[in-house]
RNA sequence: GGGAUUGUAACUCAGAUGGCUAGAGUGCAGCAUUCACAUUGCUGAAGUCAGGGGUUCGAAUCCCUUCAAUCCCACCA
């Protein structure tokens, strides 16, 4: 025998994967005459290692890709990685700070070199990890969000939007991370609850509350709600003088409805530079504002004696001073409120006003289906018109909710790692600033003037990710040629022509805003096409305690490589697919992985059996030739399962598809067909059916299926190149299949009675039946009977659930042990009979329910009645004796 | 404050468009043993489908409501 007793995943997986790569089975071919199927891989961040959530999306996408290949399509699954500007930047800065350095110490150039080195390293690791999960994307088309082609397309996009007036530069309030010293987009800000002290301060005749006394230095305005009767005597614009932290200050009264009458005393001072709401109030009333905290998080000279100190240092001293001036009325030490933090770096966000680049989402200048629309409108339209389907559907609501509240997208970042903004500035003779936006650095040909300086900022990492579906399909060689326009690039790149729009985008629901929406936004603008036709969203993987896996709780993290080591990649894949429905989160459970590992082994041993009973020469047959009704039963089941599995896969219902295969293979194929095959061998059908099963299971468990295929059928070529063959059946097979179902019932019931009565070696008598005679040895063996004998009339215990007349040769004393169960069963029958009877007595049911259903109900009732009758008779007969 | 999701066996979860006696994995109980597989086989026990109400001939499934949990968005200075 060629196969070992147990399936050893670690032994086969690397070999099998190497074989796939060698044979280029993952390679897409745009020139193929087959139908094309395309999908881009969401590029994972190049921060190092993969987690289980990566394993999840790689598995789902790999199932899709392998399924479509077996479905006779030309498949492009395009892999790549993301430079992950903010995340990687934070990581490198953390490394530096461990060495006692900051990025300014080493300078921009050295910082970038160091980052590149780090990223190149982690990329290699990650790609190998993807391989060990079994993912089979087209590695020949591996892309990277910070490669040359990407830079070109990013700049093309920036330029095109700039020329349309969709990108503008402006001073706005933004989320500032004082640690990384960069802007953070709204979506990247997390809110965390914090307990702090709320101070009630005396401000002249008023009382104001604050948790941030350090922002109070710039106070010039006092805002009250115009509907507040308590302060109706104070007029808008009225000025008052009060004693404040650093002496006498003049305040102007402003009335604005943003003030909550019920919070504190209903009076507030505002700090527009460092608060979004205050900023909005200031904008409405045309107020002046100034910066109090600098971009490093330190107080500016306006804070007088506290200037140069960080907030942490200054706050207690400021409190001390306020206290000494008797300006603190009272303090609430248990005040709970939400603070904003950068989700990537965990730093406290300090709102700041700064010159930034923005994308205008409301300007209606984009040509879309012959109308001029804004980004916001296009985002709404493509979903409303079903140009793009989101699965599961409920995420459409979440999507619209987000789009409706969308504000201009701030795309500039002050970190160093990322796409540099393609804008250059210089000062001309009149000391005015000139600006140049272009694809490549401009050349300054004037002598004696300052040359062009590129904007120091980089772009939000999601800006380049947003181009992912089309930028990756552009031919890199063409992109090097700046003589070609962007349109030329699109129209001359075979991959773009063939594969765009892509068929599916498969990703987690948590990045629907960051990524999915922004891909739609940028792609529609740049290509005039939608980026994908379907969005399939999967859930988050959580740890066994039901919480999010997070780096701050290392015990919650599961390392997919360790799992693969222990149980194999196929086991991991199905462990996280089993029993999970689209869009729902899943809790990682090692039990499920184990169950899948056992299933691998089951498959393995089925194959081992087949190999064992097969002649050495394996002939390709594919005829599914049947010799008896068991064979026909199998063929019918195969056919049904095959159709259903393909149907589930078309609907992205992976868990259900897998579940069906699992049950079929284990409960039907192994437990019944293989068992009967020991006495009734049909070698070609065994091989044909195994081939079908391996193909069906292959998208889910590629390694074990390919390993078996290689050992058993290696001459038949690579599994991944085969297409599904439909198992042929004809109508009279169905009747045979039903016959065998009856025989299975017979065997099950016989086993049960023998178990309950604790008897062995019992004889089964049966009234003349051709089928039982034909299957006599099989029934005997599977039910563990001593013999199976045809008789003219019955004797012994009559089987209830079977259509045939047969009896087990059991003495009444033994049956008595079983009597309690039997009476229990009897009352179960009665309960169900009552239920069905009530239904059939209901006139409305008879009038309104479909005819077919009524007939079914009647039939069920008849069956139950007769079973009950039989059982009752038997019990009585045996009780009498 | 706005919104989404979840509540089904001891545990983790499936049950799309309402229609058999509500299923699986794990666990549990009993039995089997040199058979392809102990990563096994056979048999079994275990559920008021969170509670209440409604629609319907018929509800785990649809609607309303209460309770509990998780998450997203927006936020009070």
C-alpha cells in the first residue's frame, strides 16, 4: 500500500503546493477562450505576520478561485500587499523609540530606507504564510501598493481630480495625532471611555465646565443658547470683562443653539482650534481663533508661564493656579466621557487646524452615465441601481448611512512612509508661491531662484488602496512610458481589458467604508467603470472568549501557522468555514479544526481502502457504471450532492456546501457505500465516485484532495486542471435508490433492537423478497446478524419501520428489557398522529394549503398509523407471552 | 441619541424566499475491537427555538413589544 495509515498533512502540503506552482495552475490567461472570472485580493498590511482573519479571507477567496477553475473558467485572482502607511510608520517609530531615537534624528531618507528594508522582509514572510494556508492566487501578477506603477496611477488620479477641482487644499480642523505627528481620518479615530475630573469654573458672573483647563487660555467668546431664559438679558455681541487664568480677559457673548441647556450651567467658552464643535460655532459666527497647543502636543506662548509644557505636565499646575485664584467652584472626580484616539497608534487625538488636501465629495462635476454627479451621488447610485450587489444585503443600509453622512475626505498625511503628494511649490520673483501639480517632478530652469520643493506630505494609505482593482491590471511596462496617456494605459493593458470590472470583491465588513466605498469612488471617476460587480463581506474572527482578537491581549491571538503545524492547513481552513454564515462573526474554536482534521483523515482512509481493493492498473472510466441497486443509490446521492454543492457555491454559502459534502462523505459514502463495497465490489464506480468527491472537496480542502489524487490517479493529470463531470442518472435509478433506503432502515432498526436487548448472533426471518435475498449477505454483516433466512410466515419480533415483512428471532424475555423504550416510542407516534390529525381536521388547512402538502400530510398520517398499529400489536403479542 | 446584529441541546454554531417528528461538531451515556480509519464504528439521552402578543390553515423563520448581549456611527464643552 502506498498510503500511510493516517494522513500526515505536514508531509504532503509543501510538496503539493510546490507542484501547483511548478505547473502554473494559478496563472490567469487573458487570451483564453473560456469565460473569465476575476477577483483582487485585499492586500494585507506589510506589518509582519498573518493572523486568523487573514486565513479566513484567504480561504474564502481560494474556495471561490478554485471552484471557478474547476467550473471551467479562466480565473484571475490577483495577489498583493499594502504598504500600510500609518500602521508601518507607527511600527518603525516604535522600533526607533526603543533605541532612544526619533524619526527626526535619523532624517527622512534613512527612515525610508529602514522602512523599505523592514517591509521587504515581512513581505516575503507573509507570502510564504499565504502559501501554507493553501491560497493559490496568480503569483506571476503579484502587486504592491507602493510600486512604480502604483505611483504613476496615484499621481494620475491626483492630477485628474485636481484638474476637475475635486481635490483642493484648505485649512480645516482635522484629527491630529501628536505622537506620530500626523493627520488621521475620521474613520481611523476610535472613541474610548475614560474617567476624568470635570471642573466647574467661575467665569465672572457665569459658571463654565471643562475637562480640559489647558485649552482655556485663548477664551474670547462665551456661548449661550438663544432659548435659555436664564441668560436672556445678555445680548449677542455684548462684551464683559472677567478675571481668568492669566489675568483680566475680555469676552464676547455669542448665542448658538449648539449649546446644551441642560449640561453644566448652559454656558460654555469655546476653543475653535482644538474642538470640532467649537470650530463649527466659530465658523457660523465668523469668529477669530488661535492655536493653543502646538503640533508636538505642547502649550504655546499664549499659555504664558505654562508655555512649552506638555498637557500632562501643565494640567495639574493650571488646576493649582485656578484653585489659588478661587476660580474652581467644584470638581466632579468621577466624570466619564469619551476621548478620541488614533486606532493605529492609540495616541490621544488633538484636533488642530491645518492646511490639508481634501477630496470634495459634493461637487457635481463627474460624468457618470451621461450626467454630472458628485462622488456622494455616484456612491449612492451604483448600489441603488444594483450595479453592485452587496452580500449580505443588510450591509447596504450601513453603507448608505455612512455615505449620507460623508464629509470631504482629508487625504494628506504628515508621515513619511507612503505616496508623496505630487505637488511642488516655488517662490517666484514677486515672492509669490507658485504651485505645480503633475505626474513627475518639474524642472526649474531659472537661474538664481529657489527650485521646486515637493509637498512634504504623503497620501492617506486608502488613496492608493482605492485604485487597487484597476491599477493592478495596468501593464507595468506600459506605465513606465510617460508618452502614453492614462487612457492609453487602460486601453492597451490586456489584463484591464479582460478582467475589469472584477467579478467579486471579498473582504471583511469592517473595511466597507475605508476601502469598498473608496474604491467605488475613485474607480468610477478614473475608469468610468464600477470596480466590481459583487461585494461579499465576511465576519470578524473572534477569540474563544467571544472578544475581538487584539495585540493588546496576546493570549487572544491564534497563530494560523501553529494550527497548520498541528492539524494541517485543510483542517484550519474548514475549521473557520464550518457553520459560519455570510457576514456573521465567528468564534475561533479548536474543536472545529479538530473535526476537520478528522474529516481529512476519513477521506484519506476511504482512499486507502479504495487503493487497497483496486487492481494496480487504474483505468479512467467516467462511465459511472452500476451493477446493482446500491450502486444506483450511490450515483443518485452523488448527483444530488453535486448539484446542491455547486448551487451553494454560486450563492457564496460555503459553510452549507461544506456541511453537505461532509455529511455525504462520512454518513453515506463511508458508512454505507464503502461498508457494502467490502462484500459487493464495483471497482470502477468506486474510483469514479472518489474522483467526483475529491473534485467537490478540492476548493475546500485542496491539500488532502490533491495528495490523494496524486497518489491514486497521478496519471490522470492535475486535479486543479480538471472540470466537474456531472454524474449521469436516469429515472429508474431513483426507485432503486429508494429501495436501498428501505434496506438501510431495516439494518438500522435491527441494530437498535439488538443493542437494546443486548443480544448477538440473532437470526432475521423475512417473507419472500427479491431485494432482501439479493442483499442478504450485506444485511447480515451490517446488522451483525447470525443469519438471514427466508420464511413463509413470521416468527419473532417484527420490525416496524420497514416496508418488508421481517422478524428478529428474539425471546419475549429479552424484549422486556426493551419495553420501556418501545412504549416511549409508541407515545411519540401517538403525539405525532394527533398533530397531523388536528391539521387534517382543520377545514382552513384543507382549503388553503397546497394540494401537494395535504397529500403529503395524509400519507404521513397513514404511515404513522400503520407503524403505531404494528408496534402496538407487537408489544401486546410479546406482553401476553 | 441614531443604526445594525445576536439570543436554537451542556458548549460553539447551522437552519435563504414561512410547510416532514428543529440539525451538526464537540461533550455525555452504553456497546463494539486486531476489518481503510481509535483522528474508528454502532446505539442512545438531551431543546418551552429568550419572554409576551399579533399575522397566517401553518411561525425558530414575518410583524409588534419586553428582556439580555455584541458591534458600528454620532456625541456634552
